[in-house]
């Protein structure tokens, strides 16, 4: 089994989902008491958020690159950045290490294409929805993003930072997210990308009538695939 290096803490609420998903899936596939070999560098999210607000992306890139190098030095065979927004600096992090960086938008694009969708709603932080790095990454895979209007973007951002990152989950905010997705579907979206790793804390597939692409789960499962790719098939329980 290969070792997964996770740059997390952005926020720790979603890092918990990563850790849980990785370990549960490895246990499911291998059986017994198997769990993942995971190295975690958990950032102080307050420092990251300050950098985001100030537009200090170069400094943030250096911060995450340093974390990535530390994980590789400790034995990580691949890296995950456990947040959609900070994939804004994914190229810099990948350039800093000699192991694969599993890009969250790549695995999301693959799931969208497998579902037969070419146009999806994108929900995330303001940085993810408004800056070009995520939309263009999916566009390069033949997927068009429908970005919510300004008031909807502000509401999604508020829910993420004021509620979900603090572990607060409310029915009212879930309804707001459902309404925002419905509005995007009326504009032609065939599905919705939960383009923030905290959003799955609020929304599940059963909450909407269109395909929902949970980037947290997709990313974590891609890490499991990588970790177990050299494990003999006979060893897999599933």
C-alpha cells in the first residue's frame, strides 16, 4: 500500500471527511482491520483565509509547497490538497515535489464525463466560482460551468465560511443550496459540483434531483485508488 500525503486543515471539518472516507474505503476493499497509510499536514486555516482575503497567492503557494515537501520527505507517495480553492496554487505545489499531486478538478471532471454531463453548476467559495482557475480546468476537459449569479455566490460563500467551516449545519442553508442548484438547472445545468470540500457536510445526492458531484469524496477515493493500485487483486476484499 502506498502512503497518501494530505495537505489539510482547510478547513479541518472537511479534512475529517477525507480521513474518514480514505480509511473506510481501504477497510472495505482490503477487509479486516486495514486502514490507510496517511500523512497529514494540517494548516492553521485562519492564516490561509487571511492570505486569500489579501490576495497573497504567491505566499500561500509557498506555504503549501513547503507542506508538500515535508510530507514527501516523511514518505508520502502522492499529495492531495484537501480543498478546492487552494488548487489555485496546485501548479506551484506540484512543481515543488517529485510525486504526483492528485488534482481535485481532474477527478471531478472524470466523474462528470462518466455521468454523461457536459454542463454543470459550480458551487464553492467566491475564489473558486469567480477566479478562472477552476472553470478553465473543467473547460479544458470539455465541461462548461454555470456559475451562480452574484447574490447566490455570496450566499454559498457565507454558508461555507460562517457555518460549515465551524461545523454548523442548518436546514435553512441546505434549502438555500438546493434553491441555488435548481436555479442553475433552469439555466441548463445537468448536474452540480460541490466545489468546496465543506459543502458535502450540508448536501447529499438525495437532496437534489440531478447528479451531485461530491469533490471531497471523489478526491479521497482517487487517493485510495492510487494507494492500492499495486496491491494484488487477490488481496482485495471487495
